[in-house]
């Protein structure tokens, strides 16, 4: 049975476009799951499943054989995880809770069965896949053409997420020079950006790390750009 928090996320997701009887079926067959910060929610290659993000911030990433990671997307309340793997099968992506997060696990069998019998459900899923494609293109544009502030915010969040321990503080172990090298800038410009983020209460700096105080605001900083 869905709770009030789940109902609000459901109303802001693409699932709200589905026929009422399908929503009722998904609501009845789903279950709530909560995860501490740093928890692995989905492992690469695992059985496909879908889940509605109810609260928090989650990171979807690809990992190389050497253990390097690249973020594919961040998911917030109202986003639905796993639609692409339901359609295309298992993928080498993982999902990690960046902040304490809650999911409403959906019945993959019920959703796929509804899509096969009802074109309205299939079209809603196609629309969601299209939005995910555009999100990926937008993230690529930020990485390639974004301001130094955007690139610093994105890189800090990626580094901190990759290094995070369950229930641990979110912090990036990186020097200003290393950060400048990573985002294609110079140390003086990066230092100014970090100072601005510190004054805004988004980060705190220490001798050997940069602590993320507000991951949601840092994520917003990584994508704010007129024209993206």
C-alpha cells in the first residue's frame, strides 16, 4: 500500500499518465524501500526492475573493469528508475543513494503486461524513454560546454558519490589543482567557484577534502544554464 509521500511522487511522475486501473494495480503490487546514504540500490547486471523515487537523490552510473565510474544521471522524487532495462534487458549500470532515499518498487511484470495490452501505457513508456534520452543529451552538453561552475559542481558530486561509504559524510578527496585539471580550468578560477559555493552553504572545505553539505543544491548548480 502506497503512503502519502509515495502518492505525491507518483502524482509527479510519468506514471500519473497511465490509466487509473493500471495505476491501482501498480499501487497495490508495489512496496516501499528506504536506503541510507551511500547504499548500493542496484548492482550492474542485476535482474531488471523498476522503482519510483519517493525521496532523496540517487546516482545512476557506469563502471569500468578497472573500477572507474561515470555518472549517467541523477534521480529525484518523481523520477522512475529502471524503465530502460525493463525494455532492453540488464545493463552494466549501478544505482547508489547519494542522500538518504526512498523508493517505491514497482511490479515489473504488471507494468510490462499493461504495456502489451494497452497502447496508452506503451506510449507513456516511450515518452519516458524519450525524456531520459534528452536528459542524457543535456548532461553531455553540460560536461562539454558548461561553465566552470557547472563542471566543478558536477565533478565534485561525482567524486564524492564514488568515494562515499554507507551512512558516511559525502566528501570529495581532491585538491584545487586536481579539480582544475579535471574540469579544464585553472586553480585560481576553481578557487573562486569553491569560495562562492562555500559562502552559499553548499560545501565546506578542509585540508584534504571538500565536504558536500547540500547534495541537492550542488546537483542543481551542475545543471543550471540558460539554453540547456
